[in-house]
C-alpha cells in the first residue's frame, strides 16, 4: 500500500478496505455463513459497482456449487468402492446377532409379555398387570 492510501484509512477506512478486498468478500460469501448474510449489504453500503458485484457473486456461486457437486460425487464413488466390504461386515453382524437374540427372548419371555400386555392394555397406566405370567382384566 502506498503512504497516501495508508493516510486515508483512518478517514475512509471501510470504503478503502472494501475496495481492496471487496471482490474476495463477495466471492467467498457462499463459503462463510457470516459473510453470506452481510456481503451484499456491505457491497451496497460501500458503493461497489453492480457489474463487479454480480460477476464475483456469480463466480463464487458457481465455484460453491461445483465444490458441493463434485464433492458429493467423490464421496459417492468412495462409498461404491467400499460397499462390498460393508456388505460383508453387515452380513457378519447379522449372523452374529442371530444366535444371542433368540436366547435372550426365551430367557425373558414372561417379562417381555408382561411389559407388552401392560403397554397395550386399555386399563393400564404403564404398570405390569400380570401375576405369574397370567394377565388380569
């Protein structure tokens, strides 16, 4: 920066600074949430020419959209690559869960039936209504 420009910063600070970095502010406004709210307001308050604002706003929007589109494509391609491994792992977990689940249900059948009966009963307020595995009405 020149000395004359540095001397003008205390007087015309926001206008000079936005004139220098305003293009970047408008371009990167899509990527930063706080700038997204205030960039257009700052551009208008600092008298940024409309053509320059529209150009940097449009190029920032196109870059932002390309980043998200190609990023999603790349993530999808990686998921497709590891889907074979994930399917084998999920099959193993399914097979591993198949054996302890019936054992748990057999051991806790009375308690589970009592809780289900209490939950489905019209007269119940959430308390178990069974005695020795038989339901009271």
